[in-house]
């Protein structure tokens, strides 16, 4: 068998023209990619520059602190003095919650809201207790029924003085509210009510006299006093130290001048 002769032909390579065309195509693609990258870099750079300029405009020191809701118990000037260390700081560096907690250390306050107002103002809104009575020796009772103990209790307030066991403030207040107009009907001014742990009531009048009403039959006992008050005691209450209603058929009067008691049927 005759062996085949291996072909001596070789594949023909690309011409210089084809190579140049391929190089040009590759260069164009690289240029497009480069231009795209350059555009993105320029865009990001411009964005950063704009953000920096905007931040410079926004990042200003606090120049004004506006306080709303101040009153005689928590004056706005007093709050501004407490917040003075925050003035001059960057408005975005002020920790609003920290400022709020600092103000709520004042027990007159029930709520504090602090907001930023661009470019350089902080707005502080206050809500305070509205006291309706003294409670015990060192506390006040608010219109919401809450007992609170401020650092300074203004004794000059024209408020009734109430006292009683824990969580009894509403029942004592209701007693005061219901008895005050009854006593005013005969010219007596009720200024205090105290409820003992056993449930006995003591009523304090503007004259300083104390009516000891006891625990039971309050309305009946008090009416017994009111029936005879115009004839027996009117005009003499400044001399009375106490009136004890805890009798079945009458009451006893203790006088200031000699400490003696007079029983009334």
C-alpha cells in the first residue's frame, strides 16, 4: 500500500488590514468604556461636591431656642437657661432626646417635645401639671388625678389641702368637691379634707376649725350641725377649735379660749 503524503499547506494568517481593523474596533470599545467610567466618576464627584456645599449650608450652629408652653411654675426663661449649653452647637449634633430627658427632670413637666427648625432654631414645647390641690405634706394633686412632688412646692397657692392613704386622691377630692358647696350654703369655707387609713374624715374650715366627721353617716351628722349652726355658732367660728360629730344624737364643740367642750343636742 502506498503511504499518503502529508499536506504541506498552512492556514493563511490575517492580513495587516484585518489586524488594523480589529485593533481599531478594540480601541473604540475601550474608549467607550473609558468615557463611561469617566462620566460616572465626574458625576459622582459633582454629587459629592454638591453634597458638601449643601451640608455646609445645613450644618449651622444653633442661634435661637424657642420655648412654648412656659408658665409660672416652669417659666420659659428658666427653661432657656437650662438649655443654654446647647446654644452654639451644630444643629445636627444636638441630641434631642438628651435635651428632652434633661428638661423632664423638672417634675412640674409632664411632656417635652423638641424639634429642629432649619436653619438655626430649636423649638421646645412644654406640657405641665395643672395643680388643683395640695396633697399631704410635700406633694400636689394635678387635674388628671396624679400626685407629683416638685422640688419647690409653692405654699402660697390658693388650693385646698387634701390628705389620705395612697391612691385615695380621687375619692378625697370628690368628698371635697361635694361638701364645699354644702358648707358654703351656711357661710363656711372648706379648705381641707383628710381621710384616715381607717376611713374617717376630718374637714378643715378657713377659720382653722376642724370638723371631725368620722367614718359613717357623714351626711346625717353634717346636717345635724348645719341645722343648728345659724343659731348656735354663726359669727363665733373664730373661737372654735374643733367640732366633733361622732355622737349618736348631737356633737361637741371645743373652744379655743379655754379648751372646754360644749355638747350640742
